[in-house]
C-alpha cells in the first residue's frame, strides 16, 4: 500500500474552510438553542394548557426522532408546505437548533426542578412576583447546575454537525468526503478529517471536564 499525503497538503485550505464552517455552525446553533431551550422550559411551566401542550409536543418530537430525518424534513418537506425556499446551511442550522433546543429544554427543566421549592416560597413571602423569583433566585442557581450538561451537549453538537453533510452543507465532513471521491485517497483524506476533528474536539472535551469540576453541586 502506498501513501500520497500530497493530496492533503494541496487541499489543506479546503479542509480548513470546511472546519471553519463546522465551528460556525456549532456556535450559531448553540447561541440559538440555549435561549430556545430556556424559552421552551418556561412555556412548559406555563399555567395555560395550550402553551404547555405546544412546547411539550415540540420537545417530544425533536427528542424522539432521528436528527438525520429532521435535517431531511427541514430541507425537503418544509419548503413544500410553506413555499419558502431555504439554502442548505439555513436548513441544517434550523434542524440542529430545533433539536438542541429540545434537549436543552429538558436540561433546564431538570435544573429548575432541582431547586428547593422553599426558595421560591421565601421569595414570594418577601414580596417578589413569580417572575422575579424565577429571574433573580431560581434561574441563576439552575444555570450554574446545568452548565456541565450544556457543555456535554456542546461537545455532542460539534460532532453532530457532520450530519448536515447529507444536504451538501460544506462543513468538514462534506468537504472531506467530496475530496475522497475526487482523489480516491480514502486513507489519507479520512485520516486528515479525523485529525482535524480531534484537534478541534479534544480541547472542548477538556473544557467540559473543567466545567464539571468547577460547577460541581454540593449540598
């Protein structure tokens, strides 16, 4: 077996460009999915049944169906239903943001439910409204508790961005697989992809470990 690493050297800028799209996709998704997950959590706690039902249906749908199917659905089916055409990047971003928002919602809900009810009751006894108690007393503690889980979600999301390659979003996996099919250098291209994913993912995993240690809850 012969190796031809010149394929990687010559196409390094393309691979780096794909890596940049991967990072951008993950970042924008998480920027949307964190407040999106929190909003869904608050909606599920609403006293209005239609609001609760809508939020619950959204969360359960995106938690219970494969992400790949969601990507396909947003890219192919949604334009048929709405007559609104979106490009591949926007479709991939929409699917990822909805999926991660649903999982973040459960993360925030568990964090809020872990706060002792007495704290909310004490805040109300001091004259705070329910909204003030949530914003000033409960949410700050809940966010601190769920940071490790959100960090894990980020690490998983970073790898899941590769799924949008199925609709030709030019992130790292798509660029790498295109390069593989053009050059027939399977070992070299896939090895380079693995190295790039590791170089980007390993520091994130270490940061997630640090957040776990820093935000450990002691009661």
